[in-house]
C-alpha cells in the first residue's frame, strides 16, 4: 500500500514545490558562499570575474582583517557578551525567584512592573540613555553596553525563567524550609540546578542578542577602542573601501562564533530563538 | 508576621533587577517624555520649555510622513513575504512528501538568522553594487541588461531594495516559528480530514490555518513592530537617502538628535515610535500573552 519514500517527491505538484524550495535555498545560500569565496580574492580578481573561483587563494586577507582591527572588535564583543550573560543570568533568575516567592499583591505588582517594560522598544530610550551615560561618564566603558543590554533583555528572560520556576514542585522546597534552609539556599541549591533547560535557553538568546546588537553599541558608546563587531565592521568597511576581500574576510570571521554555537547545540539554539518569539 | 518577613526576604531578591529596570528603562522613558516638551542641544547647558511645539512640528514635518509611509510599506511587505509566505512554506515543508528533505531546507532557511544584521547589510551592499554587484552581474549574464540599475541610489528602488534585505534574513525565522506551531497540531485532525476526503489545500485552510492562529498573531505583531522600529538597514545601506527616499522613523529620530542636534524634537519623534509600538505590543500582550505557545 505505502509507496516508497524518496527525497524528491514523485507527484507533479510535489515536484514543483520541491523545485521551488531548491531555488529558494540557492537564493539564500549562494550569496553566503559567494562571500566566503570572494574573501579569498583581491579586488582586481573580484572586479574581473565576480562569479569565478579565486585563481589564487589569498589566506592573507584573513590575517590582514584580523590585524587591521577585527581582533580588537572580536575581543570587545566577547567581553561584552560574557559580562551581559553573567549579569543577566544572575539578575533575571534572582528577580524571577523573588517574584515566585512574594505572596499577595506585591508579587503581582513586581511582575507587572517587569512585564510592562516589554512594551518598550530600545529606540524610545536611546536618547535619554545616551545623555544619562554621558553625564555619569560611563559612555567610555563597556558598561555603556552591558547595563542597557541586561535591562532590555530582562523582561523576556524573567518571564521565561519565572514560568519554569512556577512549575517546580514545592515538596523539596518545603522539606528544605523544615530543615532550616534560607531563601538563598533554596534558590541556589534547589531552583537553579533544576532550571538548567530554561537557563540554557536564556543563555542562547542572550549570546545571540549581545553578539549582534547594533543600535546601542553604535549610539551609546563613545570610544573607538570599545567597538563591538557589528559597529566595528562598519568602520572597517569605511576604512577599507576598495579592499573587498579583506572586508569580506572580516565579515566571515565575525559570523564564526555564532555558527559554532549553532552547530554545537542546534536544537537548543532554535528553541532559544523561538522561545517567546522575540528576535534580537 | 511570618509571611511579612518572608516577603521581605523575597523582595530583596527582586532589588537588583528592579533597580536596573528603574535606571535603564523607566527613568529614560520618563526623561524622554520631559525632553519632548523641551528644546535643547547636546551642548546646551539649559533646557528651554517649549510646550507642545515639538508635537506640533511632528504633524507638519514632511519627513515624518515620508518615514511613516516607508515604515508602513515595510510592514505590508513583511506581512506578505514573512508571515503569509512563511506560513505557506512551513506547511509545505511539514507535508509528508517532504519528510526526507524537511530538515535540510529548514536548516538552510534558518542560516541567515544566525548572521548579524551588519553582516547581512554589508553583504547586500556588495550584491547591490552597481558596477560589480551580484544582482546586476546576474541580470547581465542572463541577458536582461535592461533590468540593471543603481539599486540603492535610485528613488524608486532604494526603499524596496532595503526591505528585500529584511525579507531575505527573517523569512526563515518566521517559517521556523510556524513549523514549531504546526508540529503541535494533533495529527488525528489531519487523519480525520483525509478520511473525509479533504485535499491538501482544503486541509491547509480548514485545519492548519485555524490551528496556528495564535502563532499567526504573534508573528504579525513581531513583524509589524519590527517594521516600525527598523533602523540598522537604512542606517547602514543608505543613511536615509537618496534625498529622504529611505527615511524611517528611528533613523529620522537619530539624525534629528545626533546630526541636527535637536534633542527635544528627536524625543518627540521617539514618543511617536513609543505610542505606535506600545499599542502594537500591548495588543499582543493582553490578548494572547507573548509566545505562551512556544514556551517549554
């Protein structure tokens, strides 16, 4: 009864759709392959033959991109991403824990105050934030990115972590209370270890956000030595107008970390980006 | 008494988070409201109260209307190409005939989501390059020389070219959201429909569409509010030009504040963005709750 399944559909409509998906895949993949290919060429060989393979593979484009600034941007991005991640995980999980422990109206009020922030887009706050950070002198430090990043990722993270905390059975907690455990011990020894799945989701969302964030990084930071990769690439392009190969090498380098994270934990990654359905 | 003590302890856990939100979200929002009634520049020491002047200017500023028009165009095209088209592609990939190839296509469509917007924008700058960009070379190679143009430098094509960048990047993400939603539909619904003799298209409209209604709604709000806050693409690719052809609200706000140095008026533009996006997200927030569906 059952027909043998093949990769390519047998029916005409199925085949047409399959072809359509193939074309769509080419439209998506080809530009990326082209970037990788061209990142090994010099300007003249891109100019003479846009489509061709490099005659001579210029690995030097990569080392030039790295020494011409990408290494600094890369380091900055790593520092900002890691600090944002650590700060956010701590602040979001304590806040979520606090909300689940608060009894009565206060818990509800705190949660609402957090959730309302979700209605706010970063664009609305960026001018006052700029003035605020400048007036306290933080605009020349990494904190000019880290603190706003934590603040703007907090509502979504708290929402996800809280909904996980609420589902944790109360038995262990009650037993711990009888044994005289403090709130901090309950949080640190029971809730956090049990919540690894949701914390890893939040981790991926945060890495993705902090690595790619552009608006705050370009406006709030007033120091060329603190540029993260998204901002640095712009400067890089302006500085190397005709050296397309080197610019493209820089672009490829900047994508590698997230692609590695994706390859290592693709299931988690997709869950991280679809949880809460809020991208970047 | 005991509850009160416990509440105090629990509240201490909330303090770091609440402080950060107060300083970096609530305080700037309030400041922004105050600024929008003032006139000042970044270097000025005093702020002059100007009443509703900034808001009056909003309504007579032709660039605002141009920006809103572009934002709306952005939203409409994103709804068609990401939400509608994404749903159809998700349904196709979830069909049985694609069982063997689904993961392959899914992975490929998702790849652009991994790249940062700056990288994608720079990539399209190379694609749109008039002399040696991929797009013009492609048209020349297939003999359609008439279609080549200066994509980002011509009034008619600049905005559409910028919008195309987002479609390329985000459609796979939206498709992925729909795939997640479709996979949650109980399969006996489809089996029952097959027994009743419903064809594939019929099943799409009578089962798939109603069952992913909530996700449809989430993605709509997501793309529309994304369209009204878009900044990076026009900032990187055209800077709003040629003329004001690709100006959008956030970019207009940025240029008014940091280039023309009129912070008061820029804050009024920010308030306009605030009202638009807050209305959109509260619709989502209060009627469905953000992404409750996708939560584990």
